[in-house]
C-alpha cells in the first residue's frame, strides 16, 4: 500500500485529494516541515512534501511527477487523459504553470526571509511579491472563465493542484477574492467535493493512518 507524506495545509493536499478521488487504498503520514528531525528527510532529502512511497520502496517527489503518476493508475476515473491527446497536454500545461509560476509566487509574500536576511528588506520583498502573485491569479481567473473546471466540465489532477492555492487564499481571507470571481466560483465547487472533505478530515489527525 503506498504512503503519501503530507503536511496539513501544504501543497501535498492536491495529491491527497487525487488519492481520495481514485479510491486507491493508501496510508497518510502527516509530518512537520522545516524541522531538521522531521521524518520527511528520510524519504525526501529536500525535506518537502508531497512524497509518495510505493510498495516497491521507491519514493516519488514533486507534484509534477506524483499527480500524473496517480492519474495514470486508474485511467477509467478520468482524472488525466489519453497519451498523445491535446487534453492531456492541456492538463500538463496547467500543472507546469502551477508548479513553476503560481506556487513559487507565494514564497516572497509568505516567507520573505528566504530571499534576504535583513528584515528591513522584507516589506519591499512582500510588496513586489504581492504584485506578481496578483498578476498570476488574474491569469488563472481568466483561464477559468466559462469553465466548470480547469480544462472544461471534468475534474482532473490539475484541479486538485489548483485547489491547493485556492485554499491558501481562502485561509488568509484574501481581499483579492472579490477581484477573482471565476477562481472563487471554482473554489466553491472544489470545497464541496467529497474527496476534498475527506482529505481535510484525514489531515486533521497528525498520525499515520490507512485510507481507502
């Protein structure tokens, strides 16, 4: 049975939602982040989640690898798409954008200290980061216009990943949400999915648990 290493509130939530959507038996191991003694370092030297430990003992890291891998395990579930199809490329396009652009854009806003040790610079780092993050969120909002989910009417692994950032914004009660009507409508649908509710409930318990 595979084990998914997660940290409540972290970007591992997307992979957790996908496992719940697929109904694949799995274990969830909740771990702390940014602590040198966290057990995540035994599975991922970078100390990051998600990490997916397979039955073979191999460990996959990074959402860009884990989400497509999981989607391909049960193609009949429709969370990914057929190899060689434009639809598959569109899903991968979303995942690439979220992984390479949107996710890193939160860092200068939430953790300016990783960019400069001098606390006097942090406000300026946050301000510039906020400007960039809002630009990217507005792009997301335009891409969602007229759609139920990222690529149309079907929930996919791209939506599970996008939902992570929706929850980050929602958690901080961001004033930007009024400027992002399409993303907000997406988020309301995302929050109602049984898989999302099940993943949230599972991550409330900071112990290793089995799930179906």
